């Protein structure tokens, strides 16, 4: 049995101080867009909002598990393209699992 796919999206928000955060760069809206796009495509991927992935300085960060596949600096308009890539990765994983049977 294969591990279910999860999409970890950093929504960490730092208050005060000079360091950037994924939440401060729009990752909550990006997470919402991923949920909608994955549902519209019928992809069985659980979207998880994570408190941090140690990549906020290059974020928003989106990590696909299993993988690992990491996208950094994700923008809202990139969601459809990334969902296409996720669909392709899931198809490859499914085909590999079938071939191993």
C-alpha cells in the first residue's frame, strides 16, 4: 500500500523583526487555491498548512510528499502549473506501483 500524497504549505507568519515569512507573502491564499485546484482535478492529495519548513526566506514553500518535491517562492498564478506537475508525479508513482506488482 502506498503512502497517501500530502502537500505541505508553509503558512508561518513572523510578526516583527526583519525576517520574511511565507504567511506574510500570501501562502494562506496559495493553500486555499491548491485545495480548490486539487479538488477540481479530483486528485487525492491532502493539503496541510504547516507552521514552518525552515525555508521562509525563500518562500512561500510547498512540499509534496512522498517525494520529496519542494517548490520555493510559489506565487498564486503558479498553482495550476504545479497542480499539473503533481498530477504527473502521481501518475508516475501509480504506474511504478502497478509495475512492481
